[in-house]
């Protein structure tokens, strides 16, 4: 009986993992940095465009910065502190289809040279 219960639990976990994988999509946001957390844990971007899914979230959007987030300025890997308000950025995130909160997978910016 205990073995049967364990099998049911394991199967339910596998189905849940498969469904979560299928519901995850890529969001490609474009916008302008409004704020960077002092501790580098998040970036707020005024989203002005992107792919169809990203355009459903126009306006200020906060992105969590995780240890796995890749941040690049002028194609050089940097820390979040290298981003400044006013930078034009592209932010990529993988999240559920109906997500309202996002972890940044990659943030890229190019600084204008004067």
C-alpha cells in the first residue's frame, strides 16, 4: 500500500514538472532602465516594446536579478551596478505564459559613445 502511494506521488510530481515546462515561454522586453537596486537584486525597466508576450506588460516592470542573470553592457559582462537610469536595455526572461513577475535571464545594454 505504501509503495502504491509513493508511485502515485512520484507520477503526480512528474506530470506537474512536465506541465510547468510546457507553460514556460520566452519574453523579450525592450525599454529604458528607471532604477537599479543598490544591492543589485532587481532592475526596474519602463517597458516600451518587445515580443508579443512582452508587449502585454508595457510600462514599469521590475525584474529580479539572480546569480544566473547574465548582464552585458557594450557586449562586456558586468555587475548590475554598471546599469544606470536611462540606459536602453533588452531583458530576456523565461516564465509561465500568464506570468506577472519575472526573473531576468539576460540584460543587455549599449552605452552611447559621445
